[in-house]
């Protein structure tokens, strides 16, 4: 499969559950089951520096971690700082701790197309402005998630408005690409908003200090369930075992991930912290850890706060042929995707500029193509 990067995208445009150990006391507890079958580590891979894409496994296609400390904003919601020394239009170097990416005035990713998969954008800090070829718009951030089904084809822009004009504008987010099976690659495009207030966050504290916090973007934990994925998503069927979790572990915390289905793939991205102990192995931060999903997996944190992204799912198991922003099953389908985009622009671009932003106020909202408004409760 060709490497999937947003840089390639812009070139084209311009040319399952988790259980915590403490508090479990029954014979069916994760502790007892872990003793019976502790999952093995399949492989570890060193993570490249952000924002280079992390390796992924079917059904996932792409995962990138953006973490930029932007300076105070200007009247145009861009950085109130010199842009000298940057390669404008493809600024990924991280000069002074931040990047313009493909933005010229506002950091981010101006209009570009997608077909054949889904994007899941988890904005942990800061704001993101969405605009698309259907006329939809959204501003979300500080824990919100957008789940976009590109399906048959859509253009969208993802800009990072710098709303604070008196201090820094930190932005941290994950963007994850989840494949669609052949039967759903031409699903009607649309997006769902998961507001921070409705995303389950489960906390557990051991002996008054060793805290674990689990955030459920997709999947379940005991009686807690993430918001429902879009209906055409691979994640919409429970038997596909899709989970997207973030874990934050305080020093000394311990957590057990219970087993999933035999064929499910499970990857842990240990991107922040000191070290984790899994079984008889101790692994330093900055690694992707591929593990067996069919057994329980106990993680013991070291002496620093650690953060882990978990991606899990049953593989789709179909051929994957990609070209930048298009992911299909055959080369002919890729050629057709390029031709369709060149002919139709997937509905055109109804915005006056390729990098729209939605005002200088931090109010979060989503306006869908049918006019329906969605706001956090």
C-alpha cells in the first residue's frame, strides 16, 4: 500500500473493553483471567517523531499525532509571529514548536478530497474548524471528536484557528483513518460530532493516588459505551471489535485490557511517559506495541505519567489500493476516483476561500448539510 500522508493529499489537489485491576474480586475478574491467559507482545516498533504518520494495522489506515504550541493569534486567526524561514504550503519542520502545515494564513489543511474511508479526529486541546463540499461547517475542540464518513467522495478543510490573541494557542489532536469495506466505500458522505460532554471518561484511583483515566471514543468498558459510530462504518457492527481508547496512567498505575475476539488486531501507541511493563518486558515510551487481542493484557506504569492510544479492530481483510486521499480495492477504482474528483470536485467548493474559519468566538457548533444544528449540551 502506498504511504498515506496529508502531503500527498495536497499534492493531488494542487495537481472489547478495558478493565481496571483494583476493585475486581470475583472469579471472573480481569485479575483471575489474566493469570489464566496473559496476552503476548507480537512486535514493537519505534514511533517516528510527530507529525510523521504512525504505522497502523487493518482495519486502520493512518494515524498521526499533531502537537503544536502556537503563539498568540492575530486578527485573521493566524499566528501573530513572523513566518520567515518556513516553507509555506508545506511547513512540517516544527520551527519554534509549531507548523503551518498546508495553511498560508491560518495553520491547518485547506480544502482537499477523500474517498473510500473514514477520518476520526480527536481534538484534545485547541480548536479545529471544519468546512466541506456539502456546505457543512463545524468548530470543535478541547475533547471533542468528529467522525467523518468520506464514502463516495467529499472535500473538506481542517483549519486550526488561533483564537487567543493574548497568549499561546496549544493544539493537540489525533487524526485516525479507518477503512471502509468494499460494500460501503460509496456510502453517502456525512459526519457525526461527539462532544466532549458526551464521551465517557472512566477514572479509577488505587490506594488514593495511582489513577487511570480511560476515554472511550469507540468501543465499550463495562456498562460504559462510546457514542454510536456512523451507520456505514466498520465500527458500527459490534462483532468487528473496533475500539479507540486513550489511557492516562499516573505513576505506578496498573490496568488490564481484557481479551477480544481471536482475529482482532490490537495496537498500543505508547507516546508519552517513561516506561511500561507488560508481562516480563519493560518498554520505553515512543513505541507502537502490537499485542495479542485474544488474551488479557496487564500494563504496569513506571514512575512518570504515561499516555497510550489504543486502536483495535477485526481486520476487513480486503485488498487496499491507495493514492493519497483515495483508498479503494483496485487500481481501476483509484483511476476512477481521480477522474471523478477532477470532473465533479465531489460537489464543488461552496466557500469563498480554500481555508475557511468560523469567526473569533470559541463557541462550538456543527451545521450539517441539511441545515440541522448540533451543539454541545
